[in-house]
C-alpha cells in the first residue's frame, strides 16, 4: 500500500475538510454559502476548495467568515450527473471531484465532501483511496429519522453495490456500528439485519448465514445484535443500525423519501383548502416548523462512504446552503473523532484472516 | 384440473363473498361489523361467513342489514398468527380459513376475504385453489397512495415469494395490469419495473431480461411499459403498476407504512406542543381529517392474491370494521368485473407456450 495515513486534527488541533465545489444542482455558490455558514459556527474548521479558481475566489471573497480559512485548488473540469462512472474513472483527472478526493489521499484533508454524481464519486473514491484491508465491498450509509431517543438510525448499504453476500453484510454491520459510535455517540449500538420477517426461518439463505456471522462478532466488536428487522423498523426504535444489501437499501431509502415527500405535499394542500384551514396553518406555524425540522432531509444530508482509506461524505445533489452545511458538520464530527482510523482498526481486527492480529486501538474496544 | 369455474354474479345478479370471520387481531365482531357496514351500503352483496356458528349467529343477529344475507358455515378451528404455513396446510382442515377458501373453490362464492395469517392464507390458497395455468409464482398486490389522479398505484409482489426470475416478473406485470384495469378502472395502465436507477444499464441481470420481456408484451397485453422506476416512484405518478420481487416489495411496503406512521405520530406530537398549537389543531381539524382519509391504510385495506384459480383478498390483521368494509368493497369490485376469469384469460393468452391459443375474451384486449 502506497496510500499515506490520513491525518486527523493537524498540528494546531484544526480540522481540514476537502470540498468539491462543483457538480451539485445549485452550482458552487450554494457550496460556498454552506461552508461559510459552517465556518461561522465552528472556528476549528478549515477548507480546501476544488473548482475553477477565478469563480471560487470571487465567491469566497464575499464571505467574511471564510477569510484566511480556505485554500483554493484550481480544477477546470466538472463531473456532471450524466457522466458514466467508468468514463470518469478513466478521464476524470482535472475535475474538481478528482482533486477533492486527491487531497484526502495525500493526507492534506481528513474528509472529502461532494454534492456530485454518486456513482462517479464512489468509483473515483475506490480507485484513488482504495478499499480498506478486509473490506470486499465499500458501502454507503445514511442517517434515517427514527423513533429512537437520538432521532436517527444508520442504514447501509443504500446503493454502493447491488450485491452483498454474508461476509459483506458482516462488514456492513461492523462499519455501521463504528459509524453509529462516532457519528451518533452510541457506545454500544444495536444492529439489525433487514428481512421480510423477524422469524429465524424467513428470508434468503445468505441472510441466515449473515445473521449467524453478525451474531458471532457482536461481543468482540462491541455491538448488540437484535436479529432480523423489517422495513417498518428502519424508522423504528428496535435497532440503531440497519444492515442490508445496496439494492434493497436503495429502494427502501427512496421509498421512504418519496412517501415523506408525498405526505408533506398533501399536508400543504390540506392546509390551503379553505380560509379557515389557511388561518389554522398560521397558528400552527411553529408546530409545523418543528416537525419539518425533525424530518427535513437537508438536516441529515450526507451519505457516508465506508470501507475506504479515507472518508467521503456525499451530499444530496440538490443541497442548498443548509444542506451543504449539514454535510460539513457531519464530516467535521467524523474527522474530529478520528473515524477513518477507528473504522480501519475495527475492520482489520475482525476480518477473518486477521483475527490474531493485535488490536490497534484502546482496549475498551470502541471504534 | 377438477377445479370448477368460479362463477361471477349469480342468477339474480347478486355477488356472494366468502368471509373468514376468525384470525384477525380484533376477533369476529370487527369482521361482522365490517360486513354489516358494506351490506348497508351495497344491496347487491351476500355473504358466506366461516367460523364458530353459535358465536357468529349471535353477532349477525344484532345487525339488521345482515338479515337474510348471511349464510353461516360452522368451523371450530382458528388459524392463529403464530401457526406455520406448512402446518396449516397439513392440519388446517376444519379451520374457518380453510372453509372460506373452499367456498371459492366450490364456486359458491366469487372472492374470499380473510384477516388471518398471510403465510398460511397463501399456502392454503395455493393447495386448494391451485395456480393458474401459465403462472409459476402467485403474487400479492397492494394499492399504494400515490400522486396519480386516481390516488393509488398497484404494487406487486409484496411478499408471496422472496424470489422472482424474469418470467415471474413478466407474469406480475400481466397480472398487475389486469388488476389495475379491474380494480382501478384504468383502461391502459402504465407498468414500471422497480430498480435502483432508471438508466438501462443499472441493476441485476434478471431485471434487464425482465424489462425486455415486459416491453415485448406491452402491445398485446394492452399496457404501456415505462421502463425502470425507482423507490420514489412507488408513491409517484410515472407508473400505475410497480413490478418487483416479493423480498424488495415487502421491504418497500413496510418502509413506506413505517415512514407514514412515524410522520403521523410526529405531527400529532407537534400539535400537542403548546396551547396555541392545540388550538390550531382544532381549527385545522377538517383539513387534517381530509389528509388522514387520503392516506389512511384502513381505506386501502386489502392485499390481493393473484395467479390462482380464484381471488383472495387479504385484509390487515389489525383491521377494524372500517378496514374490513374496505376489503369487502375491493372484493366486490373484483367480483363484479369478473376479474378472476379475465386475469386467467390474460395470463393464458400471453404465456409463452400458449401464445397460439385463441383469446377467450372480447377483442378489445381488455382483461
């Protein structure tokens, strides 16, 4: 391996994030506004910003909270939403996305954030950062509004790979638990395996095998395994981490988002129906705002790529400044806890062939 | 085949439904209240009601709209939610569920309705009604609240079988289109195949093969194929029928239900937060009721078993009188349109080996 260790907080205790300014639906101005918002709230943050230098310099100059905290890396090329991942892998050098990942690869930044094309971002991350030893398939994890006290569950994989065998699902459990510890501050997360029923005899054979593997590693890897869970448990409170293959996870994610969006629209329609209901909606404004904030997808903006030598946060393509700032906040938290190194240690210490290797971390087993 | 043709409307133009009174979470009184509600609204309906005769007679006697319209079939045994399907198949004779299916098998009723154990109901339906010629795997179809003008989409399979190959998915498309024509009055439904992206190169290989098959049969079978759709399109407006395997469909269904239920609870919480928001919720009462009615799962209560010699409607186990009445309404509509025979003709006329068989229906191709 020639990939250098990614450094955590640099000498001065500051966190440097690598930001792809291009590729989102709202262009670089939304990205610059988002990082400015984060910079204002969080004095520990610095940025390396990738994209066309002239344009970025102009945008950054307007934000006083970014003064002296942004290094601009000129990259003229942009990966669009329509570019094929395979093409970007071959010809993507010179794009802002490539440059943003490179800064993590070179250890200049701890975490990369991009609003761009998911498939291309994953493909570039795979070839430039490479997979962690012991990981066969990287995964994308999202936070999902739930009934749990901490308001969110982790679900993975939501679409890095459409296949996953029992060993892959075990890796997802390990990585998801590690993410829940570092991203949600849960010391001992509860892990559930998604299936069509909770009874042991249900589901495909690879799921039964995966359930055994995940159960076997629970004590060592410091999580509780709650067994099979169903679709209704993704927003529920029986598990903190929901493990599934990328095909099922992607469909569940989009079904949940689509359902929430339909209900939101119908709710707005209902309140527009009559003068009385319009008046009611004014009175209920703060209540409805509170609800909206609780389930606003912009505030849980960021799929995290797990299983690579470096952490990449994928923001929604349609993210506005609020969304970008939420993704930056998540990236900061993961950088601050040294998540990349902890995850690597966890996976390495549990990977079958490396079971006898010494643990790299503190003896509490948390990672 | 010794199974007799299921008759449509009997001599007097009346529709007879076979109702399993037992096995739901709320017992036979909810079922009897539900069918009484339907009987009041719809004078064309008669019922054969299966369960312990003494108890049912007492419950039916209290409902004036059921007078002279219910035939009670004594069946002492009850299939519980915990019974294994394989066990019910061997030892289920004498249960109300078995008896209810038998009345459809014998041609005494057109459609069977049960609130009982889904797995057991499907297993019994398979052995007693048998699969339609040309169908390899029967499917369960549900109606899903959507942005479409007709307010619902059809999705199948939501859990009859965890596997489906390309041929099975084609059968689901044919059966789902037929259901949309007869259940939603859509002359030419738009069919979509669920995948992780809409681009042609995405997804598993059996999905690419299925997409070709479903596209090839569109003209003959009188539907439009819109290609791949994503999870967000299940409650959307790009397709009327969403085709997927039973594993994915079950997870999507339960994820959607769980998300809707979480939002509903958070909405109630939001409105309880302060005296002002409680007052607002009073003013907004009719608006919120309207929304609730639109997405109330009780009002779209009924998974339909497709691909058997006879139609079975599976009501939610937790259905109250409103839920049972909704399932009965759906069963009535399917009985009235002669859905069972139309579906059989459609599948037979499209099944590969029977492509040259004469069409059994009107030349318009609608079935």
